[in-house]
């Protein structure tokens, strides 16, 4: 099997060059690839230049045009409202189906609630939240486009600068361990690596669960983060209490309990996470400065 460095194309375009995009760009530049990051503002473009990445200022919401490249890493989110992703659909309308491979970051939220079961990529897609419906619309748009694409279904991302410090400082409650839903995670650095493995080894049209393979509960995650950050553990409430006190946004994450099987990622992409559990991943969050998020 060829190495990533041998197999990756000479140039790549990253749409949505925020935290994960910057991590991917850093790896591509280390392999001497030409990387262009798509941003919307002069300020973000200047930040990309400072990081050694060529910027391209495009507003994808106003029919901005993208160049044709062999590899398009699409990390931009859908719009904040609605149940479709017209942003991605505009991009796909521009692209011929034979010249570009797209790696698209979706969400494990497209599965909806699975009652805590272990699930693989063939699980029926039954999203509950509007944000998950938007991601499913994007997946369907890619399938209808018909070109070469790979979908990464990603759960909660953690890493440097991505820990719930503010939430813990506010002492917001979590559902008690006995009733807490399962939650899945991936370290930001592992997600960046997985995206490059998918770019080279992903099966055309396939979806992959990108997770560390060791789900725990949401209560365990926030309690572990509090311990790492030397903050008091969050107060715990029952499921019934949570229905009354959680905001709709907070509650939407409580409704979806599942455990993601990552066997397809391991076998087909040949990628094993450097941080396969919180015990190893959380301490690494304190050892690197967050590169920041650009839009």
C-alpha cells in the first residue's frame, strides 16, 4: 500500500479552513503539497497567509466560483437555519464529476437516536435535529452529484482549545451517570489524519464513522474535562430534571444515544487513532496551542 505522501495529489483546496482545516493544511504543507484555503474575509485571508497557506476569498452563499482541483476537502458547515445545505449544492453545481475527489465532514447526528446501541455505517439515517437534517441533505446532494466523494460521519470533536471550560466554569449541569446518554468523540488531530487517509483510501461514495472507538457517557466526558482543567465537577441532575432546565440546543444532544463502530475506518482507511480514548486524548489537549478558527 502506498504511503499518504506518495498517493496524495500535488494540490488541494480546503473549504472551511478553520481548526480542522488548518490541521489538515499543516500536514499537507509538511508533505510539500500546494494548499489553498477558502475563506470569506480579508481578515481570515491574512491569517491564512501568516500560516503559510494561500487564501482564496469566496462567499459560497452568493454563487462564488471555486477552481477545479484534484482534492477538495469540504469542511464548511451548512447554513445555521433550515433543513437543507444550499451552500454545498452551489459548490457541486460548479464541479464536473470526473476531475475532483471530495472529502466531506458530516455528523454522526444523521443516525438520530439509537438507544445506546453499537451502530455501523449501514444504520438507517433518522436525524432528529435541524442541524443533522442539514447534514443529511448535504450527503444526499453528494450522492446526486455523482462524482468521486467520501463522507466522514464525525461525532464530538475535542482537542486544544475545544474543551468545555466555559460551560464548566458556569457550573451548568449534566445528566447523572446512571441516565446519561452515550457520547462518541474524536481528537481534532486524529480527525485531520483521518481526512487525509480518506482522501487516498476511501471508497468512492462510502461513508465512514470517524471516532476513537471508545464511547463513554456525556457525564463521564464533562467530569473528566473538569478534572483535567482543575475545575469542580459539574452538578448532576436526573433526566426528568434535565428536560425542564436544559435549553433546546443542550437537550438536542441528550436525545441521541449511540455507540459508533469504527471498524470500517480501521479496515478500509487503514487508520487507527493516536488517541483511542479520553485517558490518552485529554492530556494531549494541554500540550498544544489552539491554531484558532477562521471563517
